[in-house]
C-alpha cells in the first residue's frame, strides 16, 4: 500500500472511532425520524412510552416475575425507523436492566457499526421483558403474557423496518416457523412494516462460522431499508 493510501486509511479509521456514526459518511440517511406526532420529541409520546415502561416494570403476569432482578424494557432511540427484536434478557441484561449489554450485545454493536450505526440510531427490544431462568427459551405462556408490551412498542415507534434476531423472535412476532437459513434475505411484512430475519448474536457466538452470513444480512438490511425508504 502506498504511503498516502495508508495515511488516508488510518485517517478514516480514526474518524470512524472518534465520532459517532451520524458524523461519519456511512450512515443511513433518514434513519432517525424528524419531529412529528409519533416522535419521541413529542411530550405525549415520551410520557406514553414511559408509562408503558413503568407498566412493564410492575408486571407480574407470568412466573418470570418471581425470578427476575430487573425488567428489561428496551434500549436505544425510540425515535427511529429501525427496530431490532431479540428473544429475552440474559444474565447481564437482568442485572443491569438494559437490553443486549453482554457479549451478544457487544457483537450486535459491532454489526451495527459495520453499517454505520450505533444504539443512538436504532431501538432494541425483546419478545419477553424478563430473563427466563438459566437463559432457557421463553415458553409460549410467557410469550403470550408479554407480547402486548412489544406490540405497543411497535405502535409507538412506528418503525419502517423490523429486524428479528433469531428464530424465537421470528416465530413469536412473524409467526414464521422455517429454518433461519430460509428466512434470511427475504422481506416479510408485519402490520404493513418491512420485516427481516437474521441470526441471533448469541447463535453467532456459539458458531463463529455464521459471522460472515450475519455481516451480509446487515448489509442487505441497510440496502433494503435504503431502497424502500427512498434514501
Ligand atoms: N439476548 C437477547 O435476546 N436479548 C437480550 O437483551 C440479550 C441477549
């Protein structure tokens, strides 16, 4: 590599590390919503969203309430057009009360960064808001007791695109029961909103061979988001 090319590469790498994605060239235009009636800059939106969060924090509708440390409502920016949906909080999330803060969360942050985004650009929620003991999958009764919180979050946020992370989210929200490999790269619809499915970051941690496919999926998510939103 020529000296000048190396200097330029180092410069852009530094800029990418120093500045949040909104100042970097690779962001997705239009990812954050401009103020409107559904915007989180609207005081009614904020108080309604917070009220839903409070309601979740006081929920005892299923047995997970007995073993949780914290309810994990979600994380990120509700004023976004891009909503990611995981399965359920794990140990770290349960302790901190925040979604995707463990190793899987770090991997999700890395995948977001590769398409020029960070948590201030997206919202991240889960199918169930409390940790299932020993990180088992949530059972249908738990999903049924909890899913209304997610449906209300979707109603408030009104994203342009939903990304299901893993089979549990695809099955619970999109009612899809297909192998994940068959769902990747397809665009489904949930209540008129584009929806895509990719690997859960925890599945990638268990099988690092899935990483390349997940990278491709994130690029595809970006491409389809941009095509469908005219940005
Ligand atoms: N896995 C999930 O599905 N959600 C989290 O919040 C953390 C790990």
